[in-house]
C-alpha cells in the first residue's frame, strides 16, 4: 500500500512544507526547516482541516524560530 502525499510549500522557500497523509483518517503533517538548526522537524497537526493546519504550522514555526 503506497502512501500518496500532496505537498504544499507555504513560504516558497522550502522551510515550511505541508502535506496531507492519506488513509482512513487523513491528517495534515508538516516538515519544518528552521535556520541555524540541524535537520528538519516533522510534526503532525492532528487535523484534517487545511486552514487550521496552516494556522498551527505558522505559529509553531514562529515559536521555533524565536
């Protein structure tokens, strides 16, 4: 069973990439790249609502950046 992912780069620079994991209960996940940090941070937003996921992701990025 292959996992189909629909990627969306929110900032256009690859720092915040939102994707929807398919399955019985599809949820949005995010890959964050914070400057001066090693590697990426992968987080589940635990929601299937795109607008809510974007809001959560932007808040999380600001929190990690500062």
